[in-house]
C-alpha cells in the first residue's frame, strides 16, 4: 500500500477552492476525497463517515465520479479525526475510527502514520 499512499500524496497536494486537482486535469468535489470529523463525538463521527463512504461508493458504482487514484479502481478518502489535543479527556476518534473502518465496515486503511489523519481505500465494485 506504500505506493498507493505516495500516489495519493502526489495527486492531492494542490487544493484550489472547493476542488481537488487530479492527474489528467480531472476535478473532484473536495468531499469525495476528504472528511473532517473534528468536533464530532464518536456516534456522530461514525454516522457521518458511514454516510460519506456510502455516497462515494454509490457515485463510483454509477460512474458519477472516477476513482481518484487514476487507475480506474482505487479511491482514497482522507479522514481527519484530529490529534485529540483539545479533547477534555483522551483522543477518542483517533482510537475508535480506525477500528470502526476496518473491523466494523471492512475497509482497508492505507495509512495512519500521520497523527489525526487516516487514508482509507475504497475499491470500485467488481474490480
């Protein structure tokens, strides 16, 4: 998955307004590649994330958007949980969201090396 993370970082360096530029001059709405869960509790974050993932999968399956990695198959969603520095107790989302994504929903986490950021792989159906 290391090469997928490098490719993601190269393609998503440049954010302009509400659009992300990707290889080939294509553009995607920011919310098709990014979700910020700051200021959500665990229940709210899970609901928002489940909805965003479902929306992206539906768009990809209907070819309303192309997978953002340029290979026609892989799409990466950047999930910002935050570091938990401003939490009154412990960093809840940093601990809960990766488990929710991988064990409860069955997604593959590409990268979690950056504190407070998770890259999640969404694979186009039938690929």
